[in-house]
């Protein structure tokens, strides 16, 4: 995304190109704040205090602002997942429609294209679609029960119950794995 404006200014100073890249990141960050505002409005209504608290929190969190205005690909991944969250809230709250399904699929596609940290949208999209299709039906409580049991099973499968060493610990010659 940054490469498009940089093509116009490829013969300019490198500092100017960096500022241009950071301006693109800043623009994407402002879109993230707007998307969070719209998602919170959809979740809680326009009169709830979280409507202004969540965007204010995002723009006053120093480390988040620092990463979102730097010249990196994290801002696009956060924007893609924010769009996925907004589309998911709309799909679950308002039910199935072809436009909401298209927005959800488009947001998942953006998450896949941006960065591997946003790929979590792919497995999360299945419960979103199921909950959106069966919204308000008598089977909805069984769907929630099934999702909860799957979450418990997933957590149980993540951990290794035979070994006492921490997960994802790689031993080196200087250290040893406890047995």
C-alpha cells in the first residue's frame, strides 16, 4: 500500500519517502479509530460511554500509536482485523445477508493478505457465520454450548500434559530440558 505513493516520489529524498510512508500509516491508524468507533456504536448503542472511551483509549495509548504510525505492516494487519471485528459484530447482531457475508469474507481475505498475525480471523469466521445464520433460533444455545466445549478442548490440546517443560521451550547446549 505504501509502495503506491512512493512510486510517485521515487527520486525524492529518503527522509521525505519515510515521512510519506508514515503518513500512509497514520491514515490507516485513523481509519482503525473510526472502525472501532463504529463497531462499539453497533455493540452498545450511541449513548453508551464506551462509544467515546474506546477510540480515546486507542489514540492515547503511546505504544499503540507509536507502532501504528511507524513504517511497517502492523498497521495494515490491525486495520484488517478491525474490519473483520466490525463485520463479525454486524453479522452476529443483524443476522445473515449477502452484503454482511461479503463484508465478512472480504475482511477475512484482507486478514490473509496482510500479515500472519491477522490469520486468526480465518478460524474465528466459522463461529461468526454459524451464530449469524442461527441468530434467534432455538438451537442458538446449543451452538454456544458447542463453541464453549470446543474452546475448552482447544485449550486442553494446546498444553503438553506429559512434559514438565514450558510450551515452546527449545533447549540449547547451555540449558537442559527438565524431565
